[in-house]
C-alpha cells in the first residue's frame, strides 16, 4: 500500500514530466525552424495544444524504472509524442475521419487548411528521426535500435495498418478478434513503442522486454476500449473531440461488438493483467503504475 506522501510524490513526478515534455517539445520545434512560417505555426498549433502526454510520460516513467536519467529519455519521449500528434492530424482529415475538433479546439485542417495539415503531419512524422539521430550521450547502437522501434511501430504493419483496417471496415460488422487486432495496431503500437524506447535506453533484458510488450498490448487495448466506451457515453466538451464520432462514422468498436457492459468487464480484466505484469518486473515502477491507473480511469 502506498503512503500518502508517496502518492503525492508520484503525482508531482507525473506533473513534472508533462511540464518538461511541453517545454522540450517547444524547444525542439523552435530548433527545427530557424524562422517562423505557416508550417511552424501549424505544427505548434497541434503539438503544443492541451494534451495528456501519456505516451512520452510512459517513456520517462519506464526509463526511470530502468535507471535512465530524464535528460536522456526526454528527447525520445518527445519523438513519440510528435508521431502520435501526426497520426491525430492525419486521422482528422476529410479523407479519413473528417473530424473538425481535436484537443479542445478546431482540428488543424479547419484552423489552417488541408494541405498545411498534411504537411504539418509529414513534418511530425519525419523530424523525430532527425532528433533520434542527433541524440547526445546515447550510443550509435542504441540510436539504431530506437529508429528501428519507431519505424516499425509507426509503419505499415502497425500504426498505419491499424488505420487501414479502421478505414476499410467502416459500416461492416467486424468479429471481435478483428476489432482487437485493429486496436492493437492503431492504439497499442505507440504505447508499445514508448515502452520499447525505455527498454532500449535502459538495457532491459529479453525477458523484461517481453513483459513490457505484454503490458503495452494490455494497456493499449484497454485504452482504446475505454475510448470506444467514452465515444458513446461522454460529450464533445469533456472529450475535446467529437463524441459519437464512431457511431456517425459507422466504426466497428468493442461497444458495437460486445456491448458496453462486457466492454467494461474486459477493461477491468486488462487492468488486473497489466498490474500483475508490472509487479513481475521487480523494479521501482510506482510512476508507471500511477500512469497506467490514470489511463484506466480516463474520462477524456
Ligand atoms: C493516420 C497513420 C494514421 C493513424 C491514425 C491515432 C490514430 C491512427 C487515430 C486517431 C483516432 C483514435 C481513436 C486513435 C486511438 C488512440 C487515441 C485514443 C488517441 C487519442 O489519444 P489521447 O487520448 O489524446 O492520448 P491526447 O490529445 O491527450 O494526446
């Protein structure tokens, strides 16, 4: 049982991760653009808007469990957030989900235009690889392994594959195993990349990597099932993105597949599994545990 002071310390740690991530993202973007232009403005509009910073926080928190200093994990963490933000920008485009509202304000293609939104997404997909190549105090071998993880998890067999399944199955009744596959690809992939980044930086053993990957799958799946549930139970104001979007777009979700009640039971089972896996790491994972707890209780 965690003491009250330990819980406060964990909450302070998570807040400080978010503040550091926000500052570093701004620094990295300023560094990429010697002069302000419409692209740098558009990138900042999306990237620096209010977001939970879940994935980069996972990199830092898991890194800490593997003795990786925050000043080493911060840039790889920001790379994941950039890729995640690109995927949201492109997902909102008229040719994809055509959503006008994201992170509590008009989507990028609405605030600017479609071409600029595509280009801002392109920038956020490519710049992270430059940032990884330029990392200081990280060996060349580790940089290559980080690049491999990021290219793989954001690539045609993972994040992009999930989006393809999502878009091509609109209006269809998918079996549960196919919805699960889509969720693992679309949503778990960036959470898996976050855990694998920490594993690379912290020299995790093969058995630890396997446990981290199992955690990533359970947590990623649960995160998306919660999202499926919130789409029908919450509001646009609370979510900061359109509610009932899945219903309107005729998406196959866990709610359409097994119903809200069974979906909630499944999320609870995934939570129990994740905590068990986390404990089996035998490391100081208090920050990571709290992050996962926040994610399971997410209301937006
Ligand atoms: C365009 C290749 C490509 C992929 C898009 C990420 C994605 C795939 C689609 C976005 C829509 C969606 C429902 C994604 C599932 C993951 C998810 C719930 C994203 C929102 O992430 P949060 O809640 O948002 O962490 P913030 O804004 O806090 O970062």
